[in-house]
């Protein structure tokens, strides 16, 4: 598998940095360029979800906790949002279903805002057009709010919290995680990890939250992450073209896939990040695939990876 993927990458001149596959406990890795930590972009959401789970384990809040009590000092001047915001819960942030009608807080958005913008206020005053929990809009706003909530609940920066409760238990040294101008960890992006480190996250998911003999993440939480919590009528706009990586639903910060017949098998699930970052977990095949790249044509990479599922 790894040899075929390396040949495909080289034959097509793709800008892949590294790839790693673990199947039935045996791992294979290839570095196309010298190994280094990269911004794993939206794969950061998966690690954020694990950090949130540890706050829930510590009973700092629950998935059914209302969001707005964490932000009582935020001014809501878009009064049309007030009814929806009163219903907004942690679980809606985990499924990226705040109720907004368009994506925002992506890199191009938050970098264009004035440096003194209160990003939380900015998020809550964007037009909400859907009942929270009913419609997914893929963006970075929900994860950013979760990062802020964990910081408020724990009294620690989100990157420190996630490192202390998750990453260090996987023998991962503390990574860089980008923050906004207000000093809040971005959560949804900006985390710098290497291929083997991201792969450890995939193995943690495959092994139901265990690393070695230690249960790092609650087993039930791992199962909940890849349950199909939300499905939109227009999900196709988020899809790459390959049936085996077809996004049919969203769980907690991870995509739920279908098999080649178009039926949900509750097996394949994955995260993807801009420029060809992939973390794929296939329990049926006892397999994890990780690819980090700087390749804008993500379809070509997905085409190669889908052959192994």
C-alpha cells in the first residue's frame, strides 16, 4: 500500500510531505521531504474535540450545557439572534451547527478583521438563520468558541489544557498552536504536528481512546465522535468525488463516510485539512492512514487513498 501510494505521488508530482499507514498493528511510513511539524489545518479540530472531552470528563460542563452563560459580558446587538442563542448548546458547537447561514472565522476572515475585533462578539452577531443543531456550516467559529469555553472553565489556555490532558499522554512534546489577537487558541486550525504525531491521534481513535494500556479518552466519547449526528441536504458541496470518502454525515468534529455501495457502515471516518491533510480511521480494516501535504489538488490524494478502503 505505501509503495503504491509513493509511486502515485511521484508519478503525479504531488506535494506530499509524508504518509503513514498502520494496519493490523504494523506501521509503514514514508517521508517525501525531511520530517518537520506542519500546520495541520482543520485536522486540528479532531485534537480540539479530544481536549473538550477531557473538560467534560472533569464535569466542568456537559454536551447539553448552554453556551451563552460562559459569555455574559458579550454584547448581542443583532437582536434577531437572541432566541437562537438561548438554545445554543455545547453539542451544537461540536457538530458545527451554530445556526449561521455561511462560513466564517476561516483564515481569510479572521486575518481581515481589525486587530481589536472581539471575535466572540463577532461570531454571536452574525446572522443566525437555522435552529441550532439542525444545519451544518463547515467553518472555524464553533471550534473557536469551544476553545474559549474550555479556557474559561479551566482557567488555562486551551493549548496547555489539551497538551496536559491528551497530547503528553501520547508522548507528544508540546506543539505550537496559533492564537488570535485576543490570545485565544484558534482550536480549529493552526496546530503544528508531524505525521507520526497525527498518526498517534488516529490510533487513539481506532483503539477506542486507549494508548498502550492506558485509557486516555473515554471510550463512549470516541464512539460518539463518529456517530452521524447531523446530515444536511446540501452536503455534496463539502464532498470530494470518491464514494469511499463520501461525507454523508458529521459527528463530533469528524466526517462520517460511506462505503463503495453508498451505505453507511459506521466504519470509515476521517478528518481532512486544507492542502491535502488526511487522517482516516477504518475499524473494519483495523487501519489508520495519515497524509500531510501542501497539495491544493486534494482530489488526487483522495483518489489514491480511497483505493485502500
